[in-house]
C-alpha cells in the first residue's frame, strides 16, 4: 500500500512539474518581447511614408500621445514603446523604421538600459546597439539623427540606481560617434538639466518623463536638426 501511495504521489508530482514547465514554455513562446505587435496595424494603415521616424522608449511614446498635432503637422511617425531598452529597439528597427521608408530617423535610446529594465548591461553594449541602428538606417538610405538622453538623477521605479553620471557618459559616447560620422547630434540634455544632473520639476512630474513644456522645448531643438527632411 505504501509503495503504491508513493508511486501515485510521484506520478502526480511529475504531472504537475510537466504542467508548470509547459506553462513556462507557453509563456515564453507567446510573449512578444520586442513588441512588434504594438505598431503593426498602424504601420500597415499608413498611406504615405513619414518624413521622419522617432524611435525610442516612453519619452518618445508619451511625446506622440501628448503632442499629436506636432507629429501630424510635420509628417513624423512616433515609434516609441514605454519601458524598452536599446536591444528591443534594434530588433524592431526593421519593422518600425526601415519598412516605413522615411528620409531620417531620430534615435533616442539608452535610459532604460541604465535603469536595468532588461537586466544589467554595460554602456559599451548600449552604445553598440545604437550604432547598429544607425548602420541599419544607413544601409537602407535613411539618415540617422542621434539624440542625447534626457537628464535624470533617479528612477522612481528603482531608487537604488543613480543614473546621472552614466547618462552623461553615454551622451558623450553618442556625441563623439555622431561627430566622427557626420551625423547630427540633438542635444536635449543641456537645456533641460539642473545642477544635480536631473530633470527639473518644472519640466517633469516624476523626474524621468517630460511634461508638455519640456516637449515644446525639445520640439524647437529637434526641428532645427530635421528641417531639411520635412520639406
């Protein structure tokens, strides 16, 4: 009897374990890690190519939501996704930038890498992801425009990380690369930073995401850099 009971328990345990493993595999296989689906229908519905695509994370995502008239007026496609790191942007770059056939792409990437949204990553690898996006754009006849990361002295979702120095370092790497390769570098950092390397309260409610006033400043800055592509 005891042997039979042990056999039954063992069989149940194996069944449960297999079920858990199957559920885990299902979750992994069904997860759209790069979020190709986010803009899939929107991309299909475009009747003409955008002049410029803005590729980025929540800062770009919110920008298009909060300032839709700006994007519509200048034929700019916002392709930001909240929370994304540079590797996710690189993976969906073909679908959300190249396939739209814009004249230029403004790349704003790296903040969520520093926040470790997808785990720890060295700045050199974040930088290389940005370089890869530029190369992918160039080989498809799209001009890369590189934007600085916005200032930030702390992330509300992970207070232990102090990002201000890493942001300055990565911005320096991006700027140097832009200068060496003849790309335009859009500096959002300098006009928006405070004495602590953060985003002032008058420009943000959470120290990370710009408010409308900040976006108006950013629009004024970036339009100077992409004006030739909007004609």
